[in-house]
C-alpha cells in the first residue's frame, strides 16, 4: 500500500519503468489529516485508532457537526487495507476533503449526508504495509510483515524475492520445465495460461517470482520476507494454516487496533470499504446455514436484498460495470459483516478491463486523457513530506498474469468472415483474461503496466525469461480516470443520506380505565430505509438492542407491563407497540424514552389527571 497523492492532479513526468504518477512518503496522509482538522474546526476531528507494529500512530478523521449526537448512526469510510492498493487509501482522503469543502460551502447533499451519518474516515489503517510497499526494489514485499518461517527451517525471510536483473522492480520468471504447468497463451504469447495437453496447450515452463536461491536449498524464494498480510489477519474465516494469515487472528497490532476501534464505536452501522473486495458490482450469493459448529459466512438472504439495491445505486453513480473480487477469508470486510453485523459495502473502484475498448469508448477516453487541472482537486500536498517517483506493489497473483479460467467474449463486429476464417490458423482455446488485459494495454498506450519477457541467464537456474505485469499495474487506474472515479464515489456517498434507519416515538398516550388507573400506549416506527438492524447483526447477536423505557414519577406504581422493553428489529415503515397499566395520582406526568445506539433516540410525555389525559 502506497500513498498516491491524489492531490497532484497536474501532469507529472513518469519514470522510465514506472507508472505516470508520483508517490508520497507514508507520513503524507497523517499530516493531511492534521491539516484537515485545523482547517475545519468543529467539523473534523482526529480520533486515535492505535499504533502499528512499527510504532506508527493510526488516526481516523471524524466528520460531524458539533455538538455530537450519540444516537446518530455512523459510517466508516476506509481504504488502504491491502498494502498494494494505495490508490484507494488516497481516494478515501480525497473523498473526505471534498465532503468537508462541500459542507463548508453549504452543499445540500453534503449537509444531508452529515445530517444522516457521523462519518469516520480512515485512509491508512495499515501504515506498515504502506511503508513496505514503498521499499526498493518495487514489489519486493509479499505483504506487510513481519517475516514468517514458510519453510520451517528455523529462519524467517531468508529466501526473499530479489531484483535479479537489476531493473529496480520484482517481476516474474518463466523457468523452462516440461512439467511446469504453464505455457504461453497462443492468442498472445505474452500472457500465461495453465497447460492442458488435451487442449493442445503443452507444459512449457513454471512461473517463479523474480528471485535467487538465497539460502542454497535448491528452491527459489520459498521463504520470502514480510509475507504476513494485514488483510488476512482478521478473525472471520481466518485461514489459520496459511503463513500469510499470521500466527493467530489479530496478531498484527494494527489489525487489533482496528477491531477495537469498531467494537468501541457502537454507533457504527455502515462500512464503505474501498479496495480489492466487491459486493456492489457483482453481488455475492446468499450464505447457507453453515455446518456443525461453523456459522454461516456471507450475506443472508434478507441483507442481500438491500445489498443488491445498493449495488444498483453504486453502478449508476460510478459507472463501474466490472469488478474483480479477491478472496475474502480473514479480511476486515468479512469480519465487519459476519462478526459485527455492519452493512459492509465493499467496492473496487477500478478493475483493469479484459478487452480493448470499443471505438466509441476509446474516443471518450481520448477526450478524457488529459489530466484534470490542479485546481480541480481540493487537497494539497502534505507540507514537508518528500515525494518519490516510484510505482506501488501489486497483488502477487494478479501480477503473474496467470488468471486462465476467465474468458474474453468475442466481439461479433470483429469476427472474421468465413473466407478469412479458412485462411487463419485455428488456435486452441479462447483468449485468456490476461490476453484481454494486454489488448487493453496496447490500445490505451498504458505500456508501463507490462514488461515484455526478456531472456536472462539466471545464476541459479540458467536460461529464463523475466517479465510480466509490473508493480501497481492491476491496482492503479489510468491517470485520466482519477477525477471520474473520485466524483463517482462521492456521488454514491451522497446517495446514502436517505438510507439509515430512523426510529421515532410516534405515539405515547394515556387512557383512564378507572379512577386513578391508566393504560399507556406507545408506538415506535422506523421512518428510515434500512432495517433498524441487519440480519447479520441478529445472527451474530452482537448489536445492543433498542430499548423503550417507561419513566414513572414517585407515587406512581406499575400494575402491568415491563419498565424496560426491547424493541425488535423494524423494517422500513414497520411499527412496534407497547402497553402498560399504571396507578397514578390525580395529576401526573409520565415519560417514555426510546434509546438506541445507532438509529436515533426520542422521548415523549403524557400528563394524566382524573377525567382527562394528554
């Protein structure tokens, strides 16, 4: 995870082998939060989250008008969970500043959003991963650290990835091997596909990370450095037998700090997580019943209905039509939903297309290819923080160019005629997704994203080829799309203003049954769009229930009913009624208090006297 300074919308000279953007030091986000707190007193305040293993302080930015309403629902906007996805970390910061600027200008949509939710913005929950991803050579760290003893030889990280050819980045190696499991895609030899002899795709090579046999055991990079992943260390579906997941769930101090932060803030209802996960563009299937003592994981059927509708809003607001989805085991997003019952809206703002743009799309992209002027951005560079022109690390599996299962649909307009087909050599299979990605790279001029395979005499392996997708290739959108992405994500956030559950105490009345005996009736209604609790929260039995208190003054006695009542989950428009019978003096004021940590609170009074009530 690296800091892409989204504040720098102006043109930047690209390094020879890197992407056309400038990366800031990790302190830039922290200093940016300090700046926003100073610029917007009474609206923005830093809130401590915890400390990372390396000693970096982690802060969230609370965006809410003062005085704070403790019963108002809260929304957590978070990015930068994966160390290689620095774009989303900076996107969260950019969205936060745009929201503050809009609110200060009296923008109706910003006012409505902050009237509906308290916003907690957390752009860098994983600062150690951010720092590691910036290390040279680029892409040299598997994860966020510390090292794991993968080969069980009593040493940690002694056989790391290495920049064998000295070009300043870690790529991939094609190592000739008759049983290697991989071959070049016949549709584009730069792409790799799994070997399949029956499909006329013979074994040609194996894929290895660019590295050496540093420990002399005959294996290449089998114990890389810094291979524990922040995003695999959360308790939900924690992959306990995988080194990347750590020795135990929440082993990483930053992971534990984030979990503690969420648990401590009972007002949290919604999480908008920008990163490698997605539930909005491609909604998942509903969870099953689980098995044995293992609880079900994933959205319930009831919650999936709302997630699907929110996904429709997201696609309309952002224009995102395609989104890959990473493994969710051990991720923050999975934990926030399964264990905490939060409405977790995971979104992947950009995915590299798997086909070249159509003619009309290419024309639109050409028109938007010029970077937006600097004044369109709201945030400036953090003062005193040097910037370095380097690309970010990218997800290991995505870099390899080995996604062989997905298929690029043939475009009917480009299909050859019957006579042309007779002259062409029939190629086995269909183009792989990576062949489609390469077609997109070629068509859009994004050549920095792929390094052509180059012959190299490896000191341990002999003749190999080094190349593949470069660091940040899969995670960083084209420069010309940054403004569109930020605007679309902000539009989606504004659209959430009408979503929170709003519990109101719409009725509290007293009726005299006999002399000094009264029946009290109260009705609670949900005026919001979301239910007052998610089905996941009910499944996990984790959320503090909404309670309705009957307050009786001295000299008044309760004949029937409970002084404290739990209000069940209410869907949009649903109501719940409670009744009591009390014995009261001639003139008495009775009170009912509706108390919720996440859906609003209210109070009502009824004054009773002989012969009348109100």
